């Protein structure tokens, strides 16, 4: 018998495989390809207190080993989200993680307060989106701001709080320590790395926003390195992500110190990636006679 259960801040996941925010909607489209009840958790697209239109198009571009996006956190706002997406996810035997975005501390807190009485298991606070001018990354690149917003959110949150960190910093351990000091229950990393692509035929930027966030297999070594560093800097559980497309990729993150993993961009080129990763981790555990997946977490020192 193998035991794939992991625990994030008191919430038990049936396995360590989650979806990455913004790449899976709230699971509606993917439920045709994937039994959502096979997943440890579904992480929703970022939701704000009011609807956001997102950035002008074009806002996605393909690059070697991944993609650039500058969606700008388009979302329908918490009212529509709570009525439409949460009831949909409740049809499945999986944990629900709601990703929260905002332009100010008050915006974040308003969404978190609205979610207090909803059947949501965990909150993921996005302080790391490189594609919005206000809020988002403004909190995620300065340790004092990151600590302050963590404290503010924790004051009003009923569910455990995961702070989502940006890789666009000199020292990610400084940011992890700051959110730990602010009372975070867990961290997730990495969000996208700021990049740029030029369209040589049109002699302009490939994205209307000029820059966008790089994601996909190309970022995986950077993400694994950062997960390892954070695992050695703080006591918080880590949700690792960045370029995971196979079970082998996911296992690297677990061994580097992540308690769970999220699959993002790979969903776009293979919508069945999440369940394939679940199955692949199970196969690995049988092959190497690992009885509990927790034995793998941070096993590489
Ligand atoms: C199209 C797209 C939209 C995203 N939207 C969000 C979002 O709303 N909130 C968030 O915290 N991260 C968002 N992300 C970042 C992902 O959740 C993830 O951190 C990142 O893409 C790295 O993982 P990956 O390489 O597996 O995609 C988005 C990424 C992509 C590609």
C-alpha cells in the first residue's frame, strides 16, 4: 500500500498534485479531460473584489520551452465567482484553493472576508503577478510590504493562507522569511519570470504589454533551485511549481523540499497532465518502495 496524502497547514490533500492558478480556470473546461476528484486540489484563477478586464491583446506568445503571458488577471470578480465557480468545484472530491488578487491591501482583504463563509479550504494570495501595474508584484518585491500584507490578510482570513512568491527578486529567501514573519501558513512558488519577445516582422513587441511572464518547462531549473533555497530558509510548507509537465518533474520539486506541486502551462499542451502526474508519482513510489510520499519531501539536502 502506498500513502500519497500530504498536509498543508492542517488541510489534508489526497495527493500532492494541484493545478496552478490561471491555467485551469476553475476546472470547468478541464473536467472533460480530467476527473477533478483525482487531484489533491484545484487552484482557481485569481479573483478580485470587482471584475477586472485584463490587459489589451495580444497577451500570450509562444517562446522556446514555454510561453509569455500578460493576461493582467482578467476575472469576473468575487460575486460571480462565488455563485458560479465554488458550487461547481463542490461537485468533486478535491480541495478548493482560491487565488486572490488585488490592487490595494483593502482589495485583498475584501475578497478574503467574502470567502470566509464559503466552502473553501485554502487561500492563495498572489503578490507576484508581473503583469499588473498596481498591487500584485508591488507587494511581492519588497519584504516589508510582503510582511505587512500577509499580516493584514491573516487578520481577516478564516482559511489558512498561502502567500505566492515572485521569482523576480534578488533573494527569494528574504521574501519567504518576510511572509513567514507576517504569519503565512504556507508559501507557493514560483510565479512567472518577467520576459520579452520582439516580433521582427512587425518590428514591435509580441505582447501589447511589452513584457510578459515566462512559464513552462524553460523555467523549471530556476523554480527547483528557488524551492530548495526556500525549504532551507523557512519552516512553512511549500507548494512548488514552474514548468512541471511530467511526474519526474514533480518529483524533483518534492525532493527539493516542496510538500505539494502545481501544474500550470503544461495543461495547455496536454490537458491530462495533472492526472498523469498523479499516476506517475504512484508508479515511482511502487517502483522504489516508498510507502508515504512524505518520505520524499526535502529528501535531497
Ligand atoms: C496564462 C497564465 C495565467 C496565469 N494567471 C495567474 C493568476 O491568475 N494568479 C497567479 O497567482 N498566477 C497565475 N499564473 C502563474 C502560474 O500559476 C504559475 O505560477 C506559473 O505559470 C509557473 O508555473 P508553470 O510553468 O507550470 O506554468 C498564470 C500563468 C499563466 C501561464
